[in-house]
C-alpha cells in the first residue's frame, strides 16, 4: 500500500467527519431555531422539505461533476460551501428566511455528500476490501461531536447563530487543509473510456441502481426522521429538558458509529445482503420501542437500537451503486443518494404532517414499516461483487 492511497483514505475520513459534524450541528439546534422563528412542528416539517430538496438538487449536480473533474476539485469546494452555509438557519428570524437558508444548506450538503462518497468508492476499490462503512462511521462521529457541543451551548444559553457560525468557520479550514491528500482523478476513468460496457450490461446495471435507490429512499427516510425528530420527541412527548433531549440524537449517532466500525468486518464474513436484512429488522424493533414505550430511558434504548440497526444499511447501498460501474461511480451514487434524500425530504415532512392526526411518537410507526420492507427486499445485494472490490492497481 502506497502513501498516497493511505493519505487519500485519511482525507476521506476527515471529510465524512466534517459532513457529519456540520449536519449534526444543525440537527441539535433544530428546537432552538424552531422556537426563535416561532413555528409549529407541522410548519417545520414543511420547511424541512426544502433541506431535502436542496440536497437532491446538489447531488444531481455534484455526481457527474465529480466524475468529470475529480474529487480533489469537487470535494473541498463543496466542503467549504457547506461550512459557509451552516450559519444561515441560525440567523433566520422569519419562516421565509429559514426556508431559503435550508434550501442553500441542503444544496451544499448534497454536493459534499455525493462527491465524498464517490471518492470513497474509488478508495475502497483500490484497497480491494470493504472500507465504506468505516467512512460512514466517521460521519456518525461528527454527529456525536455535534451533539456534545450542542448540549453544551444549549446549557450555556448561546444563540444558534453563535454555535453554528463557529463550527462553520472551523469547517472551512478543515476542508481546505485536507484537499491535497485526495485522489486527483477516478482511477478507472481512463480504462472506462477505452473499454465501454456492453449495452445489455448497462441496462441491467441501470435497473439495479434504481432498486438500490428505492431501498436507499426507505433507509434514509428512517435516518432523516431520527435526525430531525429525535430531540423533539424527548422534549415534547416525554418532557425531557433541552440539554437531555439533545442526547437523543447523540445516542442514535453513537450507535450508528459503533455499528459502522464493525460493519466492514461483518460484510467480509457474512455479505452485504445479511447486513442490510438483519440491520433493517433490528432497526424496526428499536423504533417500535420509541413509538410505544413512555419512559425516557426506554426511548434512549430504542433510539440506540434504531441507530445500530440502520448503521450498515446505507454504506452497503452506496458501495453497491459505486462498484456497479466504477467509471460512473459519481453518477450512480448520485442516483442512489439522490432518491435516498427524497426519503430524507419526505420522511421528516410526513412525520410532521402525521402529527396533525396522531401523537409524534405514534407517527414513528411509519418507520417500522419502512424498515420491514427494506429487510424483505435485501436480496438485491445477493452478489459477491459488492463484498470484495478488485484492487485498483493503477493508483500511485
């Protein structure tokens, strides 16, 4: 293994952690921003549609752009953009300004998400073994860090703008410093131009990508609901103080981290299909506990189990999409991640709308259904090609 590949892997860890920290900072500040702007849960749910919409648009832009220009250009640029836009929701005082802020934050986050995942696919291929889940684990580490900082700033009475602005400024520095270690171009791009895949193979790949995308929609719908509603669940349904409620998301993110740190080894041994199937089933049990049990300690246990079960699901779907056609890894990941973010767009909004009909905790039973469907459909990953990528020997 050469130093440039090792450095590229470390840089990928940094960008995943940065992305998780930036979005986690927004998540733990949702209750304070909601109160500052003076909106209801239902209105917030509608505004969160714009966050997902912006992310979806950004993904469709960044995927092909990463294939064309390379991750060394696109990833740091989008990292800077995402860091710079983080402060905007904290500055908002009216619903319309919050709407614009969420649209811009979502767009920049979508660009960063797809470009860093496309780069991760090429790093994984060069390593010749599963490493994608470990990258996603550092995203969850960022979420845990954001929860700790958010709880501290909430206890200190600092405004959302102060905490989000400081984190965004730090993010700009991190994004710029880490850029040089990224791979300069997709390692398989040259060979892809001289050896195009047969048309029938491309059609089969295209169909499989959309099935993976549909599963990503359901899994990320569940993740989005945890991101946006976990803190509010403890605060409004169970009556926990704001500083305690912030740790609901932190608990979810922490078990996501543990699960993703273990997932690569488990994928090597049992296969990606088993990780998706049994992980989704475990998540279904966890969110059902959250929905029906009225105690704070049980809610923490449910969010923990939910995070642990979901932890390995998205990395397997992204990895399968990227390896289906490495020359178009960015475009394929953008399709899967893009439809996944439609889930993040629709999920929190649907939960918000359901609060007109049922209590917030009972609305979470929708997530139980999504997890069950994902577990049943996990057979799409019944292939060895996604478990052990071939090393890309051209990376030097």
